[in-house]
C-alpha cells in the first residue's frame, strides 16, 4: 500500500472520528471498516468536511467536480450510509452531514437488515472496534469519564405510556408519550433494529424479543431513509401497535432529537433491550457512561412488594436491589423508563414525575486479566 493511499485512509478515518459524538483513536480496525464501506475516491472526498455539516454551496467551493459528478458522489455516499443529506429547514438548501462511527455509520450499515458476507464482516469489525474502545476507556478511566461529563446526553428516555400519571405538563417540555410523538409526524419510516441485527450477524440473538422491525425515523430523517432504501413508510396506527408490543415485552423507548437537543424535534424512536442496544452495550462494556434525559423516577410501595425479583431481572440499568423483603430503587441509576412498573404483577411500583433531569452513570470498572 502506497504512502499516499495510507494518508488518504488515515485522513478519512480521522475526519469520520471527529464528526462523531465519542472520543475515538484512529486504529487499523476503523480504517478497515471504512475501506469496506466506501472506495478511495469517496474517502478522499469526505476530507472536505472540516466540520460535520456543509451545504451544497460550501461543498462546491471545496471541490473541482462538475455538478453531475458531485451529485453522483454525494448520492453514492448517502446510499452507503456515510453522509445524510436533507434540505435546510430555513432556506431549503441541501445540507449534507458526515456521520461519525457511533451513532452514525454503525446504524446505517445494519438498518436495512441485510445478511450478506459484507454485513457479517462489518458486524465483526464493529465488535472489534467496541472492544478497542473498551480497552481505551478502562486504561484511561478517570480522564475519559471526566471528558464525557461535558458531552450532551445522546437520548431521551420515554416512559411506558400506560404508566404515566395524568398530570399537567409545562408546555416547554418535550412530549413524554411515544404515541403523541408519532402523531406529530406525517412522514414515518420503519427500519430494522440495527443493534439486534448486528447481534444476529454475530450469532448472539436478542434474549428479550424476536421483533426486528421496531425502530422509527421521523420527518426529514424518515424521508431520507425511504428515498435511499434504508426503511419503508409506515402508518401512525401501525407504529403505535409496534410501540405497544415493545412496551409489553419490556423494551425501553428512547427518543433521539435533532442536534441532541430535547427542545428540538424528535428524529427517531428506538425500542431497546439491555442485551443488544448499542447505547446500553457501550455502558456495560465499560466504554461510555450512561447519559440520558428523563422526566420520571420509579418508586416501590414496600407494602405491596412480594419480593418476586422480576423488576430486578428486567431493569436495564440494574437500578433495583432486594433489601430484606422489598425491592428498592437506586435513584442515581434509575432512567425512568417504566419497564419495572409495567411488568410488576402486584402493582407495587409507580413512576413519579421529576421534571426534566439528566442521569449520568459512569461506566463500570472492568476486571482486566
């Protein structure tokens, strides 16, 4: 491999890493991933993204391509899940966003539910990349966890809807019911759960649900996914039925907002389990803190608790312990998802509304051999 070739791929990897939400070292694994996803011309092209988002006029200033060739390379990169292009809400001018490794590239590579040799190899490479990230965090634990405290939460946890008390809600707060979020949007795309699909490709299927088509994109993100064949349009009614099934299976509803700001529109809802969800996995593998927005906190009524342990088993954050004859909630770890409430046969747990709060749980310290 020539020195020029090496420089192109190293620069592409560095550009992709900088576009992401997580601190990441440039490794051979990351470069190999990118080489499977795009060609060398595309790798060279993405180095123009000195900042993650550029509009079409800015891109034209940075390249020598004519309009036809530029449109072709941008469309190819969008089809490959490297770049997302949507019209600006204000001007209508096309804006192209380079995706980081996670969240970003990871989701797009598995969103279509493809099962070929390429996807199987990608799943192993991403798994290796996560192992490298875990090793990096564990070796530099204090410094990296301190860095994460300055990063915004990636998700907002939406509680199981049946368990929300009917109380007045400040109008500036985001919607707290998944069904009302669905009702906001005329454009909804149903996509494969990328996290479960990656685990399927690794021969480690989900232990909670057999459902794979249960993630949603909204608005312009949905239009992009449908246009580039990452997902299919779905009605509001069918989306709500899928969300209801996810609630009954004990999955956690998570909303992703534009620019990670809860005051802005939602662009996705995922229905997540502890064993597959990428964000839960990053936490349990000792890579990143669990950092989210939530508005609720679980509380146990000790008189009604029969110490069955079901809530302890199903809590994705292991925030519940059995103390003497009753379950007890660790408020510092509770993400207010309502899974424990919904699955408690005795009605011994309720969700109390706290107002918008951040939960920040440092990743576990792992034993190294």
